[in-house]
C-alpha cells in the first residue's frame, strides 16, 4: 500500500521484509547494538535511502554526518572498486603505500594554518581522539586532559571518560581512564543572561587553574560546535580565549572536528569561523565518504615527538579507505560543498526560525551550515522536553524522513543532510519536520 501523505512509503513502518529481518536480528545481534529506525536499508542516492520493502526515506542524518558527499558518491564508489582490484591490505606498519601518504598530504594542506604539519591515520573518531591524547601527553610530559560539559568524544574506555553523557554511553561501563578534568562549556541558551564568550572562557579557565593547574594540563580538548551534546555553538570569543590561554601556558589545544569537519558548517573546518589554529585536530566521519577512516593532524614538532612505532594499528589507514578519502576530498572540491553547506543553511535556517516563532516549546534554533538543530523545552520554564522531542522524531520517521536526536537531555533534533541533497528533497524533508512539530 502507498502512503498518500508520502508517496515514497509503500508499506507501513516497518514493512514485512523489515519485520522478517527484525526477527533474524533478535536471534543474532546483541541488544546493546540498537537502531533508531526499525527498517533495513537496501540502496540509496540523491539524499534518499530505500529500505528492503521499497520505502524511500529522505535522509537528513547522513549516517551521523558521514555521507556528506552522497550515498553512494560515484567518484568514491569507483575509487573503492579500483583500489580493491589492486590490493586490499598490507598494514602500513609493514609496507607503506601511496594512498596513506597522499591522504596525509591532503589533510596537512586542508586543515587550518600554513605551518608545517604531520598526520597519522586510524580507523575511527574515538581512535583518533585517543591518539591525540597520547601525542599530547607524550609531547608535553603532562597527564591531565581538560574536557567540557556536554562533550562527546567516543565509546572506548578513554573516550568514555572524556564524554559527558551517562546514558547510553557510560552507564555501568566504568571504571574509566583517570586524569580527566571537566569544566563548563559556553552554552549561550543556558548560560547566565548576557554572559559573553570571553566570560564563559574565563569561567572555564578559573576552574582549570584551581582544580588542575596549568602546569599539570597536557591538553584542552573540545568540539568547536558540540555534536552529540546538542549542536551547541559557543558564544563568539570563547574559542579564541581558550586557545590563547593554552598558548600562554604550554597547553595543547585539540580541536575535535570529527562531526564538524569537511565542509559541514560552511567552511572546511569549524575552527575557521573564528580563525582558530589548533595544535592538533581530529577528523573522521565524512573523511572517507562512508568508509572507516580517521586522522590526527597537527604541528610537525608535536606529531614527530612520538617515538617510532608509538602510533599505528593493523587496519589504520586501510588502502581502500584511503582511496575513498581521496575521492571524497576531490568531490568536496569539485562540487564546492562548502558553498553547498551554506546553501542548505540558507534554505533551512529561515524555516526553523519561523517555526520557533510559532512554537514556544522551541527554546533555540542553532548551528552552522548543514549542521542545524532545534532544542525543545517546556514553555515558560526552559526545562528540557525529551518526551516531545522523541514524539516529533518518531513522527518524522513514520512519515519517511530521517532526523536524529541529541543533547545531554535528549531534547534536541539535529539536521545533518548530505551536502549533495537536491533542493526539492531538502524542502520535502523540512515540510515533514514542520508537520511533525505541529502534530506533536
């Protein structure tokens, strides 16, 4: 049967084929590996995912900011096919190959700053963050890493310690890695009225001074725009003030650009919006167009401080993932996806702002480029409203549009469409979101 509200839906959600796969999943997959939608993707393209029942879903999530260049992206697909036909693996620690070197060259060129840089590749964002912490501790001889409220940096033991949110990421998985200090983030919607970015930075710096001491701090690690924490954009001046304090005190400034990197915010990297030059920058997600690849890029003297053999892994910088990354970066350049992200914002932001004007349960619209969000609250109190947020997201899913939730209190809907999404498809997805907000 066709859904008259959305002709792309041919069955109920989940459809019969998805239900059969769901039963198989129950018998084969651990419950801890959950999915947001009860459907199973079979193919995709042009900002749409098709499930095993033939239902078409408008994709405003991009696999959590991964398939920015499209899914599949023709150039990435061809690069994967060509590399797989030549060789699949050697382990870079055993025998190098040009693709690894070229990805590092591209990262050194693209990341902020013209200074001399080096890069090292790994498999996932969490692994990149762990490597950045290892490098920072080794280079400085200090142990403590400072992170922020609402931060998300991964699911390994160390990155769970760095991550702020308990459920579902940390609950009953401890004890966690030590020497982690957490300080307040700039959160304009919830900070005291009128607090500037400089004042919020000073609040954080005072906490570091009194509870850690600059002389014990190896690095300050932060997301220029927090991702899982709620797409929180710090007040202007916050990032430069933190970066300046780091420089003045011999502390390394690590920018976690795993979700914000590669054109997502309307620049190649979110740090560029305030001209920040991080000492180290971590990347992943959109880097390889959907294949697992991550990196740490940083000042040459810091990266080279680690002894030979101190960094690496069996699959780190896999040849096929490197080929995909080079094709993805070419696609970003050729299709000017920086401008595409800005165009997504030009279409989306006015509609979200107008929606917030009509609905006093929307506390704030925020974000940059194609990384935008709505925070839902109880009117009059500003208390987070995760229940309504969940209903709105579920309504969108039933209507054939994929949106994601986030936030420490699960009260934020985030939009991360592919940067290649056709304009009409984006508009149709926003229509569904508006209807869901009104209905719920």
